[in-house]
C-alpha cells in the first residue's frame, strides 16, 4: 500500500470512529430525555394530570389541604362509631344548625352529602343541601359537637387548624356562635344555632351570616 493510500485509509478509519461516537452520544441523550419525560408523566398522572394539589388526608383520614373539601365518605362509619352517635331513629329529636365556613374572606361550600357513607346511608348528624344546614336526628336529644361535624365532613379542624391552614401570625382559626366567640372547650350544638368557622384575619368574614336557610323550629 502506498503512503498516500495509507493516509487515506487512516483518515477513513478516524472518520468512522468519530461517526460511531456521535451515534453513541445521540443515543445516550435520547435515553436520558425519555427517562425525564417518563418521570414527568408519572408525576402528572399521580396528580391527576393537573398542577392543583391533591386532596391529602392525614393519618386519621381527615383532609389537610385548602378547600374545596368534598365530603369524605371513606372511613365515615369508623369515625361515627368512635363518637358513639345514636342511630338514625324516629326523629323525635330533630334539630338544625347553620354552619358557614370561610377562608381568607371567601365562603367555602358545605357539601350536601356530609355524613353519608359510601353506600348512601347517613349518620344521625348529616346535611341534605349545600347551604350549610346541618341536621341532627335521633330518638332522644344528644350533645352533638361542632368538632364532630367537621370530622363527619372529613376535614381536619381544631382551634389552630382548618384543613390545610394553621395559625400563622394575624391569620388564625375563628369560631363564632350566634355572633359571639365560641367558649373554650367542646362546643355543643343546639337547635337554630348560627355557627361560623373561619380562617383568616379579624374582620375578614361575617360574624352572623343570614340564617334564612334554617328550618324554623
């Protein structure tokens, strides 16, 4: 082989090696992109295809996210059993309260299926309409509590938390009964009570919303 032919052959081999290297780089980059895309799809699927936060439940099954809060039918029977509610009876005791919920001045809808389990049966504390009217029905009067309404709904609630919000500086959880701050301790519900639960600053919500939706005693 002549010197010129040898040089040509060497150049050809070098070009072929360079081409193979470029193909390997392209394949490696393509594989990385596929992994990234697949991971992104997996995240979106896990979020239901949306960037909105999922409804996240705490260890006790209560929602700890911002509203809206759909009624949590799953686990309702266990939550009600833990309270020891009386069963739905002949409605000798049938009382109503109005519950209004606010977050940063915006009203949060109380679901009409609050207190209904996955089979469609309801507890003796429940709602039929999305206007915040809570029904308490039993054979005899029973001391239903406000916190039990929220637990039946499936929303995390105490004097420092409402759903995904916790006391933070001027923003805090407020509880008002018939226009006045609720007393400390368990709050017992009575017929025709007008109840407000709010998260936000003082003055960002009404203390005594109109109670026209309440059935008259």
